[in-house]
C-alpha cells in the first residue's frame, strides 16, 4: 500500500478515520492509533480518545450488570430446583414436570456460572 498523498511513498500505517494509507511523514500519532492530518479524521481521533478514556467506566458498568445477572440467575435456578422438589413430592415420581423444572434450573445455574466467570474479564477499576 502507498500513501494517499504521496503516491511514491510506502504506507507505514492506515488512518483510523478514513482508512487511507499514510507514509511516515503524513502519520499523526495519537499514541493508541494513528490518523492523517485532515480535520475530520482529527475529530474522529478526539472522539476515539474520549471513548478509550471512558473504557474503565464501561468495565465498572459491565461488572455490575454481570454481578446482578449472577445473583438473578442463581436465584431463579434455585427456585426451579425447589420446584423440582415440590413437584417430586406432589407427584411421587420424577415425571416430565420434574424433568422440565430441573432442565430450567440447570440452564439458569449454568448462565449464572458463565456470568460469574465473565466478571473476572471486567475487573472493577477503583478510582485512585
Ligand atoms: Zn484520515
Ligand atoms: Zn504521505
């Protein structure tokens, strides 16, 4: 690929705004990414930088959502598990109702465990 301004120059990177090739002279370095020097691409660079700054905040929100999901899923799972016991004691046999409830219970508990495992990927970053 070649620089979009200098046809003879080999591109060293691609602008994150317009996805055009940039030579070493045209690259504007934003430390996490590069852009060309056009104003609209500078503008997208500023927006991108803001989004990167907000990333820890997103982590905290995801972390909270997952924690809530774990609690809800495990509670619902236990309710279904309890329903299995109740249905079993009423019917006196492990019938289709028991099977359905235990299936639901397992599904919710698995969801709860998956959310629990995901929490580690979104650590709650405390403000220093
Ligand atoms: Zn650009
Ligand atoms: Zn160039």
